[in-house]
């Protein structure tokens, strides 16, 4: 599933491709469940001639800010296998293309989703969809002090806490494992037992993992159809920089102990058993 760095990469690539300031000529929904709200008929009628004013991101959601007489938002969640493609005028949609925007120059924005889990939301208030998300890990408000204050009132296993989108938005399996490795914390550590220095290390680990993912244009782990690709089929490069995620049996970059895989709350988890010792 694309996480914060992957969605940020898509947003940046769409911006660089000149999507902002384009008007929407028409829209098509090829699989009805892709559009969560409203109905396909209402969506196709209302979005015509709306202008794309701005692209933004909230957690793992890509947001197209639209305007005609009033502001609307087309919010996309890629889920497991969603991809965004820009194609030329006259391009014939493929079997797994679930939705399409035709722009004023004839070019097309296509939502390609092999597994059909991705969703579009067309709303006049973005907070209806993203309002329950937690803090952004790269916001200036996300400090070690903020993390210490929030974490002391909780008694949660660290890995599931990092995956909780209402706590910190945008972190998924890849970047949770990487952040915990940077912080030298075992994924099953109880958050209430963290010392101040460990909270500081966790904050630094989260920021470092996310910033590295963005700098390397996301993580593409393989070549399968459900893997991450940005606009134009561009692969990410962060897989070459990962320290533990899906590196089972390889040497830890820090101490050379063999990386292991465990399951934490039904989520595959990778760690160094030497650097990230379990609490007794």
C-alpha cells in the first residue's frame, strides 16, 4: 500500500506534469465502487468544467482542490494497488482502469486499480474524509515534545501505534519498521515504558524514515502490478535504502546481526534482534 512518501511523490509528479490550472472536461466511473460518494451520475455532471486549483496530500490521501462557483475536493485513497496515470488524448482505458478525468486539452487522468480497493470521494468539505487523521509527521508541530506528551497517556504496542492513522498520519508497514530500526526500539515495546531519550530517538527515526522515502521518490519493492509506481510508471528508489524492511536474513547495517521477521498484531514486521532488543 502506498504510504506518505509514495503519495507525496505522486502529488509532486502530477504538479510537475502541469495538472494544476487544467479544467476537467468530463469524468467516467468504470467500476461503481471506486467512487464512494456521491453517485456516479451526480459526480459526472457536477465536476464538468471545474478547474484543478491545487494538489495536496493528507496522510495517505491525495487531494485535488477544485473550483467553479464554489470549492470542491476530489480525494483519492490508493489503498493496496491504486495508481495514477496521465495519458494522451484518445488513449483507450485498460481493463483495470476504474475511473477517468478527461482534461481540457484532451489528456486523461486514469485511476488504475488491479485489486479494486482504492476509493474516490467528491465532497465540498475535505474534513469529512480526512478530519479524523492524526498529525503529519513532517509538520512543525510534530516535535519530540508533542510525541512525549501524547505517548505518556497511552499504553500501546509501538508498531500498531505507529500504524494508527488517528495518531500520526501516513505511516504504514514500511516506514514503521524503518523508524523503529533507526530508534533502536523493539516493535512490541509498550509506549508507556519509553524513556525521554527513547521518545526523542523515535521522533528522529520517524522523521528520518519519511524524509528519506520522499527524497528517493517512494519505495517500489518489486515489479508486480500491485507494486508502487508513480505517474508514467516511474518506480521509486527507496527500496535500495531500506535498513530492515523485507531484508530477512541479511546483515543489519549497524551491527551485522541477521535481520528477522516476526508478526506483530497480524502485521509482518522486520527488525534487528541485537539493536532492537525486546524489553524484559
